């Protein structure tokens, strides 16, 4: 179960959208990730956000 498995519904994405950019950055996400997630099947939104977060962490550590 990924960190973002909680965020599989539209209400959860709306809650994430309420965060400012620095908080999203702390989570390893961006506004663009949230907008793209709104167009994805709800069942895989958590996986999508987790993969985006992992990708950014990989490049940050590199």
C-alpha cells in the first residue's frame, strides 16, 4: 500500500489541491501532478502520485 493510496477519490485530490506549493513540494508533488491525476482512473491515482514522488526523489538524490 503506497503513501498516496489514501488519495484515490476526488475529495482527497481536492484536499491536496488546497495545499500550497511548498507543502506539495515537501510531499514530492507539484500542481501539475494533481491536475494530471484528475484525468486518471480513480483506482490508479494513488499509484500515479506515488510514482511521481519516487521519480522526483530519485533525481533529487542523484
